[in-house]
C-alpha cells in the first residue's frame, strides 16, 4: 500500500521548508504553505534563481502563525509578528491579489542582510481568495521516491552526482509506488483524511540547481538530465501539482488510495 512518507510546508516562498508529521490540507494547500513572500523594491518576487541564499533561511511558525522565527548562517535569529494586519504594498506574486501586507523594516533589514539582496517580507492578504473559483489546481506538490530514484539512476549513468528530494521542494512524498512518475497518472486519490486530484505537471526551473541546505548554486543537474526524457512544451516536468478536492488532515504514515487514474498521454 502506498503511504505518505514525508510532509513539508514552505511558509516563506523560496526559503527552507518546515518538515511536519501532520498537516491540514485546505483548498489553498497545507496550512501556512507559501503564506509569506520576499519581494524586491519593485514588488516582484525574489526567488532562488536571483538569490540562492534564500534556501538557507530557516523558518519556524510560532503561536499558530501569529509569529515567525527566521534564522540564517551568520545572521542569527529574528522573531517577528506575522499576523494579518499592517500596511499594504503593491506586489506581483503568483496567486496573490496584487498586494501584500508589509511585515516591517526590521525583518526587511535582517532578510536583506541574510540573502545579499534588498528585499521586504510580505504576507498574503487574502489566503482564501486563491480558491474562490472552486479549487486551486496547484495547491500541493506531490512526488515519489521512485521518480527520484529513476532520475538519479540516469544522472549517475552520466557520471554526475545524484540529487536529494529537497531540490524539488515537494509538499507530499508518497512511497510504495514501484514505477517512476506514477503520480503523473493520478486523477484522484485519497490521502489520509483528504482527497486530492490532478492539477498539472510540475514544470521545473533553476531552483532545482540550488543546494537547499547551503544556498549554493551547484547545477547543471538535475535539469540537464531531465531535459533528456521529461520535455514538455513549456519546459521539463517532474512531479504533480494537485488540487485539494476534499480538505482534511494528512499525516506521515497515512495510506494513499488512488480512486481514479488519468488516461495515458
């Protein structure tokens, strides 16, 4: 029986994930997942392709999300208020409504120093708005160890170093599928107390070239090898982006039951 072997939330876009044993899967994803974002002075998102040191910024969610603790090598730790109250900034962040709640000068100064770029930290002002049209088809990112093993076998064949799972920043890792990319073929599945369904294939970018522990860019793998066998019209794919069809709690060790398969491509 396939089971959930890992759960990770990414409260701050681009920063390190928070590994959890259980989480609520809501119509907008795991609780607190990508609720905060680093933005440049022009309001656009700062991502690891421009500031790979974002990956080395560790995040802790405290007091049910009322506070955040950020830490980074050489920068110490900063604890800040993170409640949904404050001045709005115009921002251009995927899925957001064009504005973000500015979390203040102290965290802007700390985070700018930690990643080496001028940046402010903002909070999504209307989380529920992501799913107003029904569901968010990209609420979760799902991967399997079988898919990673298949990729790493190809990387090793060309004499390069295999990559760890965290390069792909999945929310849910499902073990027990023997064939690589089984997740691609899922139309609907029950995962713990939730039901999730196919949204789209996950198109991968230069974030996968960044060591998610040190924040160092170390490519060209895995994109070089993925380009050999996972090409799509808009890039290379690896993993499933999924919608939460029925909210519920998901825990490590939960069974996974596929209730509907997609037709082969």
